[in-house]
């Protein structure tokens, strides 16, 4: 896998939630900068083997 896509939605209680389209990875944060960091951390945890980790992480903000 070279790329992973996350759909980003505003949370009803505030902040944002990012959900991966192809894998079961979900994370949240209060702001978009923190969400980007949390997404990177979640991808690293999900793909422990660095050679299997996607090289590109895309965030798609749905409005």
C-alpha cells in the first residue's frame, strides 16, 4: 500500500474525527493540526512494520 485516505468530519461535540477508508483506523482531535499528528501516530501504530506503512496519508475534509 502506498497511500491511505482518511475522511475527516466535524464532531457534533466539537473537534474533528478522521476515519480511514481502507482500514479500521479512527482518531480524533480538537483542531486540524492536532488531527494531522494523531492520524500520523495512528497509522504508525496500525502498521508496525515500517515497510508495510503507507508512504502518503491523505485527509479529505467533508463539509
